[in-house]
């Protein structure tokens, strides 16, 4: 498959059930900051249930793309579709509905400092009709066990490592029961062992829940583990859009050097 052959396959398909095949679509999206063009006619899509990994060097617009999906930033031009709906010009109150379907796991974790791990994970469930305290507690413990944070449920975020905070943030995101999850650099600022562990956790969730996901990362080990499709951004433009094998086999010197930089650091997968 050539580097842009996915573009040729058509991005506006609708499934037999009437649902849009593509859960996320970027159509010629541009965004500038202080006359610096960060996203330059960016187009890609993520099929329903697919995991897309967005890669590239720092400052090329990876996290900026996620912020457009969440409505934290507005595109200068182009269109953004979520679940078949054009959200490009949505107002803040309209994005509140989008954020019930799409949740984001931030680098910082963005946990509530005054709440315990148990309370952080259960926060999206509080006040939900039909859920008893026992229902919520059972669900929290199930998710905590899957994410291997069951031993810290009564601790505060300040007592946790960076990796643990991110695992808890993923748990809280799952408790919202979203249709899609966005991960912003889930392995940055953690040691290689924890990075491998985080990758295995996200892979486990991918297999268990089949959520549509976008993972922003510069970690090629993580990308290889998770990606159904890769979007590579360079100087604000998409220079590769296709399966991992396209990235791995690319003869482009820049992509090859980017890929090889992580080969100097061994992949440390953790058996779970």
C-alpha cells in the first residue's frame, strides 16, 4: 500500500446499519498560531472500532489535532466530523454532548486531587439513574483490577507515580462508557518499563472493549503494539497514512530515521 492509498479508498462510506463507517474524519483541516501554520490541510479518518496512532516530532500538531476533536480549539478551515456529524462550527454547549461520547486521557492525568482513586474512577458514574452504590463499587473494582490499580483505590493522586496516575485516568475515562477514547502521549515522562506496561494496559483495553481510539505518541514501540493505522505528521502535513507495515517499510529517509531512533532503546514489554 502506498503512503496515501487510504485516501483513495473513500472516506464517506455509510454502513448497512446507517452508521458512518468512519468515527473521526479530518478533511483538509488547517490551524495556525501567530502566523505559524501547525496543521496544513490535514486529512485522515479513523474507522469505527479502529485504533489510530498519530506520530511525529514535537510541535507538529499531534496534540493540537486531539484538541480540535474535543472542541478546545477551532479549525481555521477544513471540516471535522465525529460519528458522521460535522462538528466544525459547534458551540461549547454542543460540544458537551460530544464529550459524553468521546473522552480524552491527558498527559497529566487531570485527576481530582482531593478525591481518592476510587472516587476519581467512579466520578462519571455518580448520580447515574438506576445505579446503586454496590453497582458502582463493583464496576470500579473490576476496572481497577484490569488496570492493576486495585491496591491504591484509597490513595490520593499525590501519592501515585506518573504511570499510576495515567492508569487511573484511563479508568475514569472508561467509567464514562464513551464510544471513543483519545490518548495524549500516554508513555511520555515515564521510564521504559512503565512505558511498556502502559502500552500493554491500553492493548488489553483495546481487545476487551473495542473502543474507537486515537493515540498521540512519538513512541514507536507503543505505536507498533497498538496501531491499526498510522498518521505521520511532518511540518504540519500528513506524510504517511496507512497500516503499520507502511510506516515500517517506508524508504523515506526521515521516516526511516524516526523509526530507527527507538530501536536504540529496547522494547520492554511487561507480561500481564
